[in-house]
């Protein structure tokens, strides 16, 4: 795979809902499927990387996270936007694990050492910091918590986009230019 796009889940691909554990509440964000289709059509790999501390806090189990992810994937597949894989960190921030964003373990696993270039799209500072730590090109989307993240100045993304469709356009332009955007 020439490039991997690592995507945050909540607030980036689907609507932001704190501690989402009910698959019936999963809603794709406007333009998320269109953006993912454009990236897929260009031959780019797509992986979702998501922190789910509700598991570590005992609010729900990994089975609930799997059902939510399966619903998201089914909705995306129905829109022709196939995701290669989903990586989940079930830990709380206090556990200080390697996989929880901004740690890079989920991104490293998603890349599998086969991606020449990596891009990270997300709505929180932890998404952008994960990408920066891994040397990826980062795009902050203004969906979910993105507008707050942008206005706070706590993240330093390489690019900012209104949604996944605009983020896809940025990544496709950078990929065509061959510089990876950094």
C-alpha cells in the first residue's frame, strides 16, 4: 500500500457521542462516506484507530465496542466506503498504555510496516499528536470536537478541513504532489 490513512472514529467518521455503546445510535457524519470513497478510489489504505476508555472504566465491554464498530463498517460499506481495519484502545488515560492516543502503537499496527506514507485525520489534539509523533501528515477536521480543538490551539495539525471530504481532497492533492505534505 502506497499510503495509509488513519482515522479517528467518534467525531471524525461518525457523530460524536460520549461513551457510545449502542450500535443503533451510530450515525455517519455528512460527507464522511464520500471522503472515504475518494481515498479508497485512489488506492489508499483506510484504518480506524479509536480510544474507547469506556471499556477500561467498566461502562461497557469490548463486545459493545465491536458491535458499534460493526455497525459503522456496515453503514460505510453500504455507501461504498470500505475500511481495511479497526484498532481499539480499551484503556483509561491513567493506565498509560502504548496504544492509547497520542501513543503511536495503533498507528504502527495499522501500518504494518507496509505504508510508504501515513496520514492521520481526527478531531482531537490526541489524534494530531499521535500523527506528529509518528511522522505522519495530520489533518484536523472541524467535525466532532474539531472546532474546539482548533480554537484552543492545543493541536498543531499540518492541515485543517471542514470534514472528511475536504480532508480527502487535501490528502489526494498532497499524494499527487509526491511530498506527503510535510
